[in-house]
């Protein structure tokens, strides 16, 4: 999953609980704020330049993830899950 806009993936963790299982991914810590936090605080404005950069980056990441066999699908891309440094 080596891509400059994707945190480095190290592995996964499974924890059994009495009522089911917890799954987790181990990756590098990303410093910064979420797009949601930046928009709400007024630090990120959805102008043409910012939207273009964001869209191009997200599409590049999706294309990269889809290139794997089997493809990796994020399934939860939203401002609260997009980190900006």
C-alpha cells in the first residue's frame, strides 16, 4: 500500500470479546487535522484550487488501492476520515 497519501500499513489486530470480535489496523500516526475539523473551524475553504487538489489526491489514492489483486476498497471516505497535514 505504498503511496505518499496513504499511511504506511504494518499489520492488523483481532481481539475476541464475549459478544464478538474487534478488528484493527496498525499504521503510522498521521499528524494533522481531519478535513471535517478544518472546514468547521474555517481553516479550509472549498474554493476551486482546494477542491481540485483534494479531488485529485483522493482519486489517485482510490486508483492506487484499486490496482491491488484483490482491490482494496475504503468504503468510508468522508471529511472526518480525510487527514490533511
